[in-house]
């Protein structure tokens, strides 16, 4: 009985550890000019998933 519980706990621990190994890379690109400011943040994970956040701000006179 203890052996089954031990094996189950070990399997659960390995599954949880494997989920935490997904490294992500974040790239930030930004540029500022006289009238504009732009910022692009891209986050990539090992499973080919990507999120992008783009902010474009007008700094000139309206």
C-alpha cells in the first residue's frame, strides 16, 4: 500500500516539475522620436506560443 502511494506521489511530483520547466524569453523593443514613442514586448515560450504587447504613443501637439 505504501509503495503505491509513494509511486503516485513521485509521479505527481515529476508532472509538476515538468510543467515548471517551460522557460520563456521576453524581448523588448522601444524607440522614441520627437512626436512618437513606441514599445513592443514579445514573450516566447518553448511550446511555440507567443504573446505581443505593442504600445504606440503620440507625443506631439494635438
